[in-house]
C-alpha cells in the first residue's frame, strides 16, 4: 500500500510538470509571467541556501548522480539474483527510490530550466535585427579602439596576459545591480559564484562557466585566463534571474560590465564580444581584408588576450586527469548542448550564441 501511494504521488507530480511544460509552450505569456514574478523568488531562496556552501553543490550532485546510477546498475541485478522469493519487493524498493530521484530532477528542471526557454526571447521583442558586414566592421573597429585604450590600463603577467588586481566578485554583483537601473529584473540578490573543482574536465568542454538549475548556483572555471572572469561572472548571474538564452546572457553580461568604473571589467566585456563579431563576418573577401587592417591596429596586449581560454601549461600539468580524449569530450558536450537547445525550442541550437552580434549591433546603432 505504501509503495502504491508513493507511485501515485509521483505520477501526479509528473502529470503536473508535464502540464506546466505544455502550458508554457502553448502560452508564452504564462512563461513570461513566471519568469518575471515567481522564478526570482525561487532563485533567491535556492541561491541563498546553496550559497552557504563553500563548494559547488550542483557539481557534486552530478558526481553523486553518476555514482548512484552505477550503483543501481550493479546492485539491482545482484539483489534480484539473491532475493529469490522477495524479488517483487526488491524491485518495488528500487523503483520507488529511482522514481523519486527522477521525479525530483524533472520537477526542478521544469521550474528552473525548461519553462525559462518558453519565455519571449529578446530577439522577438526587438523584432528582426538585420545588419551588413560594413556595420559589423564599423562596430568591430570602434570596439577595438575602446579595447586598445583599456588594454593599456590593466595589469599583465610575464606572458603579457591580463591579470586581475583583486577579487572581482563584489564588483560583478555591483555591475548587475547597476544593470538593474535599465532592466529592473537584475536588481536582486546574488550569491558568490563558485569555482568548479573538476576544472580540467570542464576545460576539455571549453566551458568558461556553467549554471546549475537544480541548485541555482553560478559557477566558473578557475583555470581560465583572468580576462574572461569578470564577464563570465556577470553572464552566469544573468541565468540566476531567469535569462536562459545564451546570446542574451552574453549581451546582458557585456552591458553589465560596461557600467563599471573598473577598466578590467569593461575590457573583459569588450574582449568577449569582439570574437563573436569577427566570426559573423563570413568569408567575404572585402570584409576579411578590412578585418585584417583593423586587427593590425590592435595593441599587443589585446592581441594576446583575444581568444585566450586557459594557459597551455595548465593543460600540460593536468594531463594526468584526462579520462577521455579532449576531442571526444568536446564533441559530446557540443552535441548535448545543441540537442538540449533544440529540444527546448531554440531552433538554431548551439549556433544561437551568434545572436549576440545582432544584439550588440542593435545596441550600438541606437537600439534599447
């Protein structure tokens, strides 16, 4: 009887979550209301509770989940073999435990992840933003000039890479609060972002940061060059406010950092968007020729920081942590991300990151 009640409760919860997902899909206004009104309260509560921990709970829950799955796969056949006359009871216990784990996971992902993808994207609010290669190059050149000036104000190490003078956490939170002056949803509580423990594995995936929806934590890769950290912190903080689309998170992170009086933050923001503008120029010969001319005007420090992810020596010194080849991990990670985005209604999949170009161009050409 107890097992039956438990399974019925799980069934009701699954049906409720499915209903919420369907409602959000067919009625985006409901998702928008949830993102603007209900989600912030959930985010604040979860972020406050998990924020007390000095480590990333979400990261270790993934490790625990993998261990749990391995334990179930190994122990269930063994227990069924030894149980003989009690196999039905054993199966019921395993089913109930696994069922509740999956029910919790589906419930949390529904409220902290799936529904967020059904909200109205900023690109739809703005309408179709079109731009020419000339406009991209004009913006690129202006951004390079700004970044050149700031590149002379930041500190650098012996290799020429930017190094942060102090902990950027509080300034990142302040940037988000200032961003709230234009976008009120960003006036909020922000926990300290947490360094990822398994940094090498995340480096293999090319990750600067990650948002864990089941613990509402903002996480960053501590192995990356300092130039990436300020804008990455703000990027992950935007996810905690319900902004799930990656191009929009990158855009708002850029806008947040540009409010700072600290040149390190503005420089980090500019470096983060320059690469995307450059990638969107395509193979047009005239555009590529002008691009090369602009790139030739870059200060040496900016050239060094462009496309800097992690130090080469980090890869070399942590090579013993490699369980699977980096090429395989990267390919699988990209496939999973692309599939996840498409399943959640982002038809461009991983290519949607390129939407940042349109948002930056809209902003610089006199948009919002």
